[in-house]
C-alpha cells in the first residue's frame, strides 16, 4: 500500500461526519434490537449493585422492560434517559390504605408523577401482588377498590391512558388449568375476579399471571415430563376439546387463564406473564432446581419470546413475559430455591449461560454516573473508528 497522503481538512471533516453518523447508526440499531423479554428487578437482598450499575447492565443486555415490586425512586432516577419501560408496584401492605381516593392520589403524586415529568416511562402499576394466594381477606376485599382509586387518581392527575392499573395473580387462583380449554378460577377467587375483569376490560389493562412450571415438575417429577416443562422437543399434549397441541406447560397455563376469563364472559382481556423462572439451586427436596435446568428453561423461553410466538389459543398475540428474576436475592425467606431464581449473581456474573452477555460496570462508575460511562464508551468508539478509518485511508 502506498503511503497515505496527508488528509485535507475537508476530508477530515467528512470523515468526522461519517464517524458521528456511524456512532448514531450503531446506537439506533442497538435500540431497534431491544429484546422483547422483560425482567423482574427484585431487591430483597443486601448485596445488589447500585441502580446506576444495573441500568448499564440492562442496557448492555438490551433489556428494555423492567418490573419492580415498588416504585423505588433511586431505580426510576438511575434509568432516566434509557428508554426502559417500567411496571411499578404498590406493596400488599399499602393496598388497604389506597381505597381512600386521597391516599391513592398522594401515592401517585409522590411515587409516579415526578418521574413521569422527568421523562421516566412508567406504563403500568400493579396494585398488590398475588393477593389471593394467602388468607388475607382484608387485602383481598380492598384490592379492587384500591385499583379503582388509583385509576381515578391517574385521571385527576391528567395521566389517564398513559398508565395501566392492574395486579399480578398467582396461578393458585386457578381451580382447573388442564386441559387449557377447561381453565377455571377457584370459587373463592372467582367472586372477586368477576368485577376485577370488568375493570380490566373497561380500562384496557392487562391480566398478569405468575406461572412456574417448575412447581408442577418439583411436585411430581415422575409424571411431569421434563421436556414439556423445559420447552424441549416432545410430542406435547392435545387439548381434547380444542384439538390444539401444547408442547410446553407455560403456554398451556396461559391458555387456561384465557379460558377461565372467557368463561366469565370476557374476550378482550390481554393475559401477560408477570413472572416466570426456574431456580438454579434448591433444598434437597426441591427436585429439578439445578443450573442446567434453569439455563435450559430460560434459554428456550428467551428464544420463543424473541420469535414473538403466541400461544395455541392466541397464535397472533406474542406472549409477553417478565422473567423472575434479574438477581439472586439473598434475603428472601422460604426454601433455598427462593434465593436462587436470578439470571445473575449480584456481581454481574451470569448464573448459567443462555447467551445473555451483559456488562456490569465496576462500582467506581457510580461516582461518574451512567452519563459519564456513556461518554467514555462514545469516546472509545470514536477513537476505535478513527483508527480504523486511518488504517483504511
Ligand atoms: C387459610 O385458612 C385456613 C383455614 O381457615 C388454613 O387451614 C390455612 O392454613 C390458611 N392458609 C394460609 C396461607 O394462611
Ligand atoms: C395497557 O395494556 C394494554 C393491554 O396489554 C396494552 O395494549 C397497552 O399498550 C397498555 N398501555 C400502556 C400505556 O402501556
């Protein structure tokens, strides 16, 4: 190659413009490639990275849908400008108080409105979590009035249509979930669910269901085929009423919920999976809680969600899923599995390899802030491209 002539000023300027364009295009492509899958960002732990570092981790993973169990202002602030879409939550302990319109209004004014004004994307509020799992009848009775109060207060704040109001249910609300077409709610929950469905239908909010095929497998490993719960190739099961074939349990559970909703007279309510996951560790009696099975479940789930698959009953509606959970949470009570649902250890190392290669910046990035980190990455990208351009010239 002949010695490159000194580039003229004009050529240098043109190269500069091209570099900036290249960087912008790269960013655009990355944004366009955001994953469809969402994650639950639980924080019942004392060793998690700061929200700023988590924000960098998620942007390196191209995950742009996050579900919180509260409305942690540090998280919402750290994610400003990232375009990440949030589901925020009102904890069960706060639900009974929310039936008072003034309390719902005050909660929104403190926890949601300022973040929306600052540019945060909050698209959904869950009022309570798995309220029908326990025996808390006060919580159950206040759930729908609280949701109505929150919805009304959104309107009063001029936010109607911008934020959905719903709750997340445990699959325990189902009395029948197989075959999917026979899906039916538990009689105790059904009395509450009828007006709840009317609210969702009238407001256009989704029905969130938390589904764990792991529980079914753990309870009966001899009879529940592992391939069927892990989305591996298998003959599947055919619903005798619809003749639809199911090759995995998650889709069968979602369709059972659709059937139960339809049995109550509603056909326009969208079902989303608020949580699903598989623990990488468990107690000796928690059969199947291994990193291998967890990696297979999450890896196969990811592939299907990114293919925008629908369920057999709703083939044209891509299944919407929030994986549980982003991190292992060391302070969660209960069996060992509860502390081992994470995709990542708190230091950002993946618990198993499903091709999600993320980057958790070191703690020092906190002092610079995510803006600083982004600028450094930009600068490095520019230097890299400039050297490539120079080498090619
Ligand atoms: C709910 O109450 C019943 C009887 O009233 C009891 O047997 C059961 O253990 C309770 N369940 C929970 C989760 O508290
Ligand atoms: C509310 O939920 C519905 C049903 O899932 C969805 O189509 C709509 O986009 C959601 N609204 C917002 C503001 O995200």
